[in-house]
C-alpha cells in the first residue's frame, strides 16, 4: 500500500480494515481443566478439543475468516456432478489471478502433492526444494524418492534481518544437479513463504535465477503457492524493484516463472480445497486421469461445489492488499512486541504466524525431549492458547529408526486472516511474558505412542517429570483465581 495509516499518539499498531458481523463464542477454561486436557490429548496440541481451547493458533489451514462475498457466492453453487458452472467460475479465476489456463481440482494441498509425486517422481529420484513441508516430504518418500533442501546460507540463522530467508542457494542448486545428474532430478520445487522455518518468503530475483538453472538443464519447476499471496505482499514490501507494482503484477510474475503451480485453498483463498494448474497441456495430460482415480470428477475434485464458489471469490480477494496485509501486520506486531521483551523470535517477521525459537526459550531441554512440543504444551497450560510444534516431533526417523533432529525447534502461533482482535494478541503477549520469566520450570516430553508416518498429527506424549503440576501451582500463586 502506498498510503500508510499514521497515528497522532506515540503508539503504533495494526488497524483492522474490516468489521465483525458474525461471532463465535470462545471458552477460557480453568488451568486445572487445561492440565487434564493435556493428559487426555497426550500432550499433543493436535489432540486437544476446541471446547478446551481459548485462542486456536494451531494453523491457518482452513481457519481464515471468509468474506461476505465468499459466503454469498456459496449460495449460487451448481451441484452438477460433471460440467458444473461453479468449476467454470473457479477456472476463470485461476486463469485471471494465477495466469494458468489448465486446472485440476483436488480436495486440499496434500492431495495435489500426491498427484504430482505419483506423476513425476520415480524411485531413486531427487526432488530439490528450498525447504520441505511435512506432507510434501511424506509423498516423496512414499514414492521412493528423496529430497535435497538448498536454502540460502543464513536461512537457519533464526534471528536476523535477511528479508528473503526462503531463497534457494543457486550455487548449491548447480552443484546438486551436477552431482545427481539432470535425469535424476524429478523436479525443482519452490515453496512460497517456507512454512517450517518461520514463514519466510523468497524473492522474485531468486525465483528468476532458479528458472534460468531449470531451463539450462531441462528440469521441471513447480511452486507450492499455498502462501503465495503473503509471499507476494512481502515482495512488494521488501524487494525494491517491485514496490510500485500491484499485487496482481507480482503474483502473475511469480506464477509465470513456474511450469506448474499447486496450492491448498485452505490457505490461499480462505476456503477449503486445492488445485494444480499449468499452461502446459502435456503436464496436464499426464495428471488428468489421476483426478477421477484419487479425488473425484474433473469439475469438482473431491470438493463441495459451495467451497469451489468460495474459492473462486477468494482467488480474486488475494489481490486485495488491505485483505492480504492483515495477517502479516498482526504477525509483525506480535513478533516485535515479544522480541522487545527478550523472547527469542524468528525475525524478520514472516507470514502464517509468529514463530518462537524453542531451543533458545528452553535451552535446558535437549532436542531428544522435544523442546518445541514442550513449549507448546506449557503455553496451552498457562493460557489456553493452542500453538503448533514445528521441530523434531514434526521430523522423521531414518531407515535405522534413528531420530532425525530438526534444523530448528519452533513453536508456531498461527495468525489466520481476520480472525483475532488486537486485545487477543495482547493477551498472547502477556501470557508468553509470564512463561518466559518462568521458563526454567518447563520440562521435556517423551513419546508413549508414535505412528510411523506424520507422527505429529496422531502421536501421544507424556512429560518426563511432574513439571506441568509445578507450573500450575506457580500460575495459581501468581494469578490467584484468574483464568
């Protein structure tokens, strides 16, 4: 936005450019109930029930607030099994916003990853990426492939001023292709706003460099565009060459540099569903038959047509800078306030949510006892705030069963679009301040049930000591009967 809102007073804060018209009641239950809920859920925040959760900051996936126009569009849905007009409207939106004319609908982002991996990944091949996402990695491994992550050198320097920590290292990219051979590279994947390292964006300049390398070796370039809108917004904010361009210009440039784009609509368009799109008919043809096999007919792809209508409207709303900027501005406020208190944060502020460096928050907890998971449990205990562990619990074991320790131990506090108020964000700051002052009380966790795949979803853990009970007692001492 060229026009910035300035305040007469000294305090600066993000201003909501929307109004609330439908509300949902929240529950802030006593700490004793929160402790019981943790034990019932195996100290895994995915296993908590929303009746015990006050602020749900687990994810932005499917939790963004929908607009009045999206809700209205759902009422005109065409329920036809085949040839639905709703799909035609979505296809037109994808063409106008993402610049891709061929669209394959899927029920969500990981379904797109399954189709792409099934089509283009052969056993023993490599998928090169700036950084992996959990479900993308699972699909590559399931097809007998492996990944190579080629982040820029200081991407894992969590507290820094690098505006584009999602950039791919071009020298490493060249070396990887030379080492593996172009014929053994299934594709190069760029993830917009790399989820697992703090929602950090890549620049258009870097994407152009990746495109040149891909062209030189004849390698397919794909993009996970689930957080494309926010990545484009940060390009406009941080990449000088693009500051005068519109969101539409930036998004089109990013998608035009790639052969194939896939996305989770649960993030990109504040609805539910997903898609794969391309301008190459040969790529479309290779994937087309898999949609009826895995998802549903080609004009609904496993989705409700009502969601398809909402997705089409949401695509256009991605171009609205006042809408797309709301979540990043709240995240920036949250990160900067916590950083000022000395709480170790991932900086610069990214997208999707605020990310706390659990290794530095809990240096006394070894990675083998899952500091990010322990911090997530502790924060829920003392506040009712549900965050998500993005560390070693979200990692995997190697073929010998040895745990692969994560590059970073992060607690993610997701800030979905237009969901939280500023007072709720200030509550998050207050409770994290208390927890940081009492951080030595947080103890580790150990698995009691460990699923073989995507263990962070269904796994159960237990505390290694009675640290949760001691923390509850300290909370009661400091806060009395407060919730």
